[in-house]
C-alpha cells in the first residue's frame, strides 16, 4: 500500500497472513491510495475485503510531554499538497523547550511564500516568531523563552518535498523565571539582578494547592514598564492551571494592585518583558486561604478537612452575604476546637462578627468541645455576618460545623452594590410609628458615594426631633454627620468624602407620613469632578490628582456647612497653568452656593491664599481647564467647625449676602461684615434685596449699616426691606454691616452690593489718598477725582510713598496717555493751574513733592482698559497757620503778630487738654478790621473740636482781655480775614482748669447729675460725664430723675449716652423732657453721658446712678489680660447669677487664644461636685452661650489653653453661693 498515486510514493506497508493491515485502518496523508496485490494461489480461502471513504485531512496536535518528535505529514515520504498543520507544545512551568532538527527538506522560496514551517512562542497574548524555514538546510538547535511553542506547517498546491523531522525536549529556564509552587505560602519575584528585571523574558509560575483550598494573592512591590493595555511588559494571573483559564488581571506600571482571593486551588502567573525598558519588577506573595463567601439563603460552613482534624497555623475567613432587609441566623452544630472557653480562647478559636469584616462588632468567640456550643443562635443586625477561624501551630482537633438561615427585616441593611435604592419602611403605604432603621452603604476602595433624593415626606419639626433622617459618613476614622432632615422639603443631594455612608431613620409615636426614597451610586474618585458636600470636614482635589489633571475639564463643588457655621479652606498643594489674568486654567471660589454668588477670588499658577474663610455657611468652587498645558492640580482641605458668619472685605467693590440666601436664613443669627476701602475713598451701598420676616419697627430680623468699624460705629441705620431705599452713602472709607435674626423663620434674607467712590472733598490738617484696590492692581476705566481743601490762606504739601502706574511713552506727544495722575490747584472748587500730569517715565519713576499756592488741590486719577498696576499712595498735610495743640498751657497768636495778619486767610487752632478738664483761654489783645458786627474779619471760639460745637464767642476788636472756658477738654479758635483791610490780629494764652460740668468718674459705683441739680441747669451747656469701671467689666447706668426742656426729636436740650469714651461710639440712649430711659448697660468698661442745652428754656436736669456690672464685650486685635474684681456685683442669691465676657478678634479671620493662669472658684467644704453646681466657669465658641461648649470648670484647677475655631470666645461665670469667686485670663488674637 502506497500513500499516493503510484509505487513511487511512500510505502505505507507490505501485508500478508491473516492479520488486518494496521489493525484494520489505514489513513492516507494524500488524496490518492495505490495498492498492488500479488496472488500466487487460487485457493478461494485466500484474499481480502475492504471498504473505503474520504475524510477531511488532519495533522498536528497538542503535546504536553517533556520530550517528543514532530514530523511533516507523509514522513518518510513526501508531504501532501494543500495541507495546514499545527502542533502546540505546552511543557511544565519553569522549563523551556529546545528543538533539534534531524531533517529539513521543504520547497525552497526566497520569501517562504509557498511551502514553509513556522515556529512561534506565545508571550501573553502576543505570538513571537522564532523561526521560518523553506529550504534544504538543517537549522541549528532552537530555544524558546517560556514553556509553550506553536509549530505551523503549510504546503500549497504545487510542488512536494520530503518534509522535516524535529525532536524536542525541555531545559531549565533563566534563574527565577517560572516554576511550580505547592507549599501553603510563598513568594514569586520577577527574574533579574540588581534594580531591574531581565529583558526579553517569558516566565510561567504555577501555584498548586490541595483540592478545596483557595489562593490569596498580595502584591508587595510593583514596577513594570507601563503603558496603555500593558502591551510591552506585563504580569498576568489566571485562575487555573494554564493560560486558557479565566484571566484575573493584567498588571503593569507602579500602582500596587489590591489583594485578591481566588476561588480555585490552582493559579498561573505569567511575566513578559521586551528588550527595551526595565523596572524593579514585582514581588507577589501567595498564601492558602480557607473560608469563602456564602450567598445562598441557607448553607453549611465547616472548618478545613472537617470532620478530620483541621490544619495548623491557619486563619480562615467566612463571609455570609444576603440581600438587604434580611438578617442572618447562625447555629453551631458541632465543635471540637483547642482551647478553654473560660481562659479566653487564645489558641484556636472561632469568632463571629456582626458585619462584613473582622473589625465589625464581635458577637461570639468560641472554642472547646461540644459542651461549649451556645444554646442560642447568633443573629446579625443586617444582611452580613463574618466568621474568622484561627488555629495556632500546635494541637489540632475536629473543628466545627455550623449552618445558617435568614429571616426578614423591616428595614435597614448593608449595601455594597451600585447603583441602589434606599426606601423607608412601609413602601407606598408610608412608614409606621416608632421605626428605627439603619442603612450602611459601602463603596469599593477608591470610590465615594453619591446620594440623590427621589421623594421625601416626613413629619415637620423645627429641630427635627420627632421623625427624621440623619446621614453620616465615616471619614478619617470618625462618624461625621452630613445632614439631619425632616419635613417635606427635598434635601440636598450629597457626595460623601469617604467610602462608607450611614443613613439613620427614626419615627416617634405620633403622626407618620409617606417616607422617602433615595438613589445612590458609587463614583470613581480618579474620575470624579465636582459634587455637593455637607460634611463638617473634608477634602476635594482636581481630577486625577496627584497626577496631572486632564484638559477640557469643568468641575463645580458646593460645600454646605450647618447654619451659623463658616467654612475654612486650607490649600495643601496648588499648581495650575499660570496666566496673567487666569484666563486659561483657574479655580474660582465664591461666597455662597451659586455660580453668581459674590466672588472671593480666581486663582491659577501656584498663587492662592494659605487660608480662605467663607462669609456664610456655603462656598461655591469651580475648576476649569482649557485644551492645553495641564499641571499637577490641587488638593484643598476644608473645615466647617468655625462658628459664625461675616468677614472683612477690602476690595473696591463686592457683594454681601445673608447665610443661605436666597433660600432663607436660620434663626438666632448674628453676622458682622467689615468693609474697608482705600483711604481717601468713600463707600456707597445698594440694597439689592432685603426680605425679612415682617416687623415694622425692625426689632426682630434686621440689617444694620453703620459708618466705622466694630470698635467705633456711628450713624447706624436699620433696614427691614429694600422698598424705596436710595443708595446709602458712607462718608468714610470704613463701614460695618450687621445682620440679626430672631426666633422665627421667614423671608429670603438680604443681598447688598457696595463699591468705593473715589471722589469727594477732604478737609482737615492731614490725610492720605490711595488708588482703588491699593496695593493691589487698580481696575480698568477708572476716573477718580478728589479735592483737598485747607483753610483759606493755607497751602498744601503732597508727597508720594508709592507710585506704580502703567509706564508712559516718552516719544509720544502725550507721554502719559494711558494711565495717569493729574494734579491741579485752584480755589472756590474750581481748578485753575495744572501742577503736573504724572506716570512712570525714564528718569522719573516717582512724582516730586508738590506744594500748592492756593488752599485747594484737585487730584484726578484716570486709567484705560489695558494694563493694570499697583497704583499710588500719597500723603498730604496743610502748610500754614493753625494747628492741633495738645498741651496743658501755652500761647497762640495770629500770623505775623503784632504785624498785620495776611488777607484772605482762615486759621484754625484746636486745643486739647486732659480729659475731665476744660480749656480756659484769655485774649489779651484783639484787633481786627473794625465793623459793627464782625462781618469781615473775626475770631470765633467754639466749645469743642470743630465748628459743630457751641460757639462761645465771636470777636473782632476789644479794648480789654476776654476770658472763655470750654465745657469739655477741647476748644477751637478760628481767625477769618477777607480780602481788604487787616489789623494786628490777636494774642491769647490758654491753660487747663477744672471743668464746670461733667467730669471723669473712675469708681465701681456712684452718681452723676446736671449742673445745679436739683436747681435749673444753665443755658448754653455742653457737658460730658465719662464713667469708667474696672477693666473687663461693664457699666450699669440708671436714670432716677429727668427734667429737660422737651423738643421734637430732642434736638434742642437733650441727654445722649454713648457706648464708649467718645461721641463717635454707638448711641445707647437719646432723650429729653421727662422720658426716663430703662437701665442702660454698656458693652465695655466705659460710658459717655453728654448733656447739651441751648440759650432758651431750661429745667431741673437729671440725676443718674451707675455701678459696675460683671461681664464685657472685648474687641481686640492684639493681646490683653482679663482680671475679675473681688466684688463681681453678683447679686448673691440661691437663684444663681451669670456673667459673660465675650472676647472678639477685630479681624473676623483671626482666632482667640485663651489662657487662664489663676482661678478661685472654691466650693464649700473644700471640694466641688462633678456638675460644678456651686460655681462654674463655662467657655463657649462664638458670641454668646448658645455656641458649642468647650468645657466647664470649677474649684482651683485651671482649664487648658483654648484656641477658638472662629473669631470669638464667650466666658460665662455662674455662681450659686455666697462665697467670693475670681479668675484671671490672658487672651490674644492671632491669624493662625
């Protein structure tokens, strides 16, 4: 029988006898079979019979032996036409394959495009060609890198040849490349030496454990050349004995993969490296893992090898996982574990946890024999139960057997799949009374939770104390409350900071409603962008941080703190694409919850403040990146534990909104904003929206706007609505905005805008003018105009301390044609002569000192819409006659005395002596232009520091000395001359005398009264009583009698009480006639009482008593000491009396540091109880005792150093006994 068409083809065999050829079956390699028969007998018993059929040709195969032979089809004859054969060789892990060629006769072709043999090896998913043959030359031996190879033979339909014969065997791989592991644990490392793995490697390791065991893999190190899809170098893990098994993961780069527990006892690990870059490689640790996950509604759990003895030195983890609203019941059926239950089960033991991990609550710890099996089953709170079985290295026993079942729960559960739905119990029928449910949502590592409310209807309560939902999250090891909500308003959606969120639902025994539905999903933190955060602390980062952020991103975050709290941002790292105006990539931060809330700032590059504090309980943050030049991004932490609202605004314009505007403010709010624009500027405030709870007299909820700062506020005005309010002009460069809300709810709140007015007339002896936003860049298209006015006949000196404008162009006809400062002089509010137009030029960077020849200077500052610079600061002072004199006695004369004084001049002198005294002036010589009524030249004397004080005299000529005494410690003298004749002028001597009325009262208690009381007071009186008690106490003032001339608005004769030492402080009372005010309490240790009378009707006057009271409001920007007096004026009674000291940092962004070195709150019988029921010093955050309590102390032991979270602390002292109490404290305001 020949395998072909003729006897020339390969002989399959010669056959005779009675045995069938080849056991009765012959398969050819060609599509022809040639048989010839030689019959030398006619015996009918001889011969043969056969049948034949055509089949599809086959060749190749799968080889797993460590050695063997591969031949072309038809060997030793010629191979057939049109044949395709594949042999796959897979030897044991840790070995390579060596091919030895015996013969090679394949049709020759230059490109091997006809017949050929190709040998490949597979490295992961790539096939690498090792050899391609189509000739009659026997190749040298060939080696693979790994333990697999594929041989492919192809013949076309043309020429045939003798083919090939190849033998293969296995040889050892490179050291450390591949192997088989059968020990319970071990370590696999990439091959190589030093700090790099070897190039061009293909290694295969097999982990083979006994049946029933599982493998747990943990990566210790990872540094493999990384790229997308791990195409070049890679590590692969298969759950099975070869690469046909399920692929668990493909790894490269430097990020450590998470530990993985396989469901198989066999794993294959492959490592592939190319010839280019190499890293450190990898270190992979494996260990035997017993236990598993159990998802069926019921099941059996046993120790390893049960009922045979369990292995030594093992820890097995069993997790029972059931659907939400299921609870697990575990019964132990058999137990034989080393140890004694009474000794604590220290050797071998079974622990049962109520949760999904070994950190969950432990509800059982078992060891010993069957007699120690609990009589009652274990119940899980939710739908997870976790068992841990541990054995040591000594004795082993039979182990345990347990079964579990499930029971239904009405609500709650542990949710670990995304997305999901949380529903209140009862579904569409609504929840029942006295429900208590807990849902825990747990996201995978690297993810956070986004919670979205679908419907919400619960019982309404002001503080959500009846029915409520509270959402918390676990972050940095703490359970932080995100929100506590009730009622029918849909809560805000929220994104957690961590991967665990808890939802608590409670209903009381009263009414019930439909309940709520919320959806949740897990968000990959590496891909997340934006969100709404309600936690009190947290962190947000740019997308992909710490890697570079992607291009074309736009992310928005809203941080919402509880009502009456502020948010502090602390940038940890910040790196965005830099640009001059942050036009490309930027971070935008706004005071509020919306994209149109007041802007705090736009930041880029690496420039951002070290700390940013919100004005209310919301911050809006927007991150934008364009299509080029990404940078490292940012990480910013926030803390919303700072109590209060308000802040300081120093920009040339801005917005202020009430907390939560326009969604409604919270009750009991008190917010203060300080506005300070540049010197020389004024402020204009516009009420955009004022919507408060209806109250016609602004006693409940109101907005108060005052001129000045916290310490000195004047011209205060309250507003309850924005109806028909014209813009509010503040005459100075500082203003205070205060918002107060009472008990109720109502209204949207308020929104005001302010901007600086860089114009106006400046008077006085000296001053400062600054460009808008100085020392920061001035705005575009600015046109500011100031008039500096000195008294007539005086001059003005100007000098510059800073000058930074857009440089001019010397070559232009108008060199300062862009931004410039123009100075002119004139009089009667009309500029006449230009003194210069200034901008930085070569050779003149700073304008020279300027002295006017008139009493008015006109300053005009103009900018265009292009470049911005730091601006300017100039100082001015009056040069001429007059002045501010602070000395006990002296002499003043008119200019050039005794020669004639100049014409057309005004000279003003202000004399100021010690408070509580008066100024006495004696004019020894007066000679001015004589007229009947002093109509031309004259000397005026005022009983105060300005011409707003009562005029004491008007002189133009006199033949004898004239003596005048001011009612207070200040006096102003003005000399005025016209354009015509002048005289010698005047000469006068002044001295300090006792005041005729008023005075300084420094005592713990006392009484004051008007002059001549109870007789009528004199006319033309302007008297001041300054009452000052011990430092850090307050004044309690009570008027016992009032009889003063009455008038409309008390504008003629009146009494005013000021909350401080000057008339610039807040007015606490203003009255006349017989209106006796209620007792008046100062906020500090000083009160000023002023009485003024005209030249007409008079009355008996007034009488008032004052006493020191404990407590004070202390506004500070530095350090101080608080020492209580021995007698605190606590009205000792068994009802108990309280005193509060409020220490406030003047800058709302500062903190108060409080140290109490001494405290004497000794209790009766020498010891105090834990509740401090006899005496107590309590310290609270913020202004008032409704803030968070920092602690309570009594006895002699002092508290620790306390630093406020906001800008204020309240010290509250309460005593319930007759004994004296005292303490001392030091405080400081620091911006840290």
